[in-house]
C-alpha cells in the first residue's frame, strides 16, 4: 500500500478539486461562508491555512497579519482568540478557528497548510479533539513545521514540503526508471502528494512523465492555483490527480466534462 492510499483523505476517486480557501467569489476567503459555498458547489475538499493566536488557538487565515483581509495592521499571533473574534471581514464574517471549521463540515476533507511553528500544537490539538485525523492532510512549505505536525498526528496524510518538491524535480533527470523511482521514494517518504505550481519561473514542473513517475510510487500530483478552464483541461489531460482552485465550481465542471468527453 502506497502513502496515497494510507489515509481516508485519499478515499474519494480522482481527480480531486481542492477549494482554495473555500469558494471566495462572493465571500471572504477562509471563512465559514466561503467553505459553505464550496461545499454547496460540490467540493469534497477545502484547502485552508492556519496561524495561532497568542493564547494558542489554531485560527483559519492565510497571512501572518490582518492588513490584507481586515485592514488591521496587527499580527494574528499578537491577538488572543477573543480579540480575533471581534474582527469582522466582509459579509459580517469572522475568522473561524480550525476546530469550528472541522466541526461545521464533518463530511469535508481539509488540506491544512500550517504556516508557522507556533501553530503546530494548536493545529494538532484541534484535529485530535474532532477526531478528524482521517479527513485532513497537513502540510507546510517549512519541512521542520510539517514534520512536527506529523509527529503530533501520527499517520495523518501529508504532502511534500519545499525540499521534497525540489528533490523530486532533481530526481526526474535520473535516466533509469528503477533508479529514478527509488530516489523519488526516498525524497518523498511518507508523502501522499506533491502540491506544486504548473511552472516555477522558467521550469515546467508538471509534465506527463513526472505525473506518471510519481503515480508509479503511489504519490499524487496536485497543481495550484488553477482558475482558467483551459489550463484545467490541459492539466487533467496530463493525468494530474488534483486541482487547487479559487474557482472550485469551475474546476468541478471541468472534471465532469473531461470524464464525459476525455481529451
């Protein structure tokens, strides 16, 4: 059994659509309203981000400060939960705790990007309290943060941090497939997915060959952040297993369309 089948997070069939910060077309990102609209559109997966308050509660927000989303020049870490809850976003939405989000959408699978080391234990605590280990994937660009979350939540699904992604890209130049796959298994040990942009500067990250190589060792390829239907169709034709999108509604329609009329 490969890592991509070891967790309930990977249970539904592919390709997966991950609603990036919910469906925030007419709702503030990373709010209960955005998550509700994603679920109403048919999304089984929500991608979200976690920081920690000064009293060590995991809250759902992308940035370390609130200047962009709330016009407040203050760091999340400098506020306690009560102060965070006083802040209003658009549509009278508040910043939810991770526990609130997991509890409100018990059938939804969450892709949780733990942004900072201070959020590790609060995130793990929220997941444990809700018994949500089988329906979350935890990740972080910072490999040390990701490993700490995994240590606190044994067996939970995870995707590669930046060093793993770089290692996988370097491994792709190994000419012999058995050796290439052995290197990939080593650099992506324990990971069920890599979550990457289609391109990285001048480098094309997502190719049919790389997707196939990763799939051969039980690792999925998820691509972010894809909002253009033409790009979605192109990526689906390459065999990617997941699309992370601000427009989960559009991506779900493209997945359905591709299934009905394969390219």
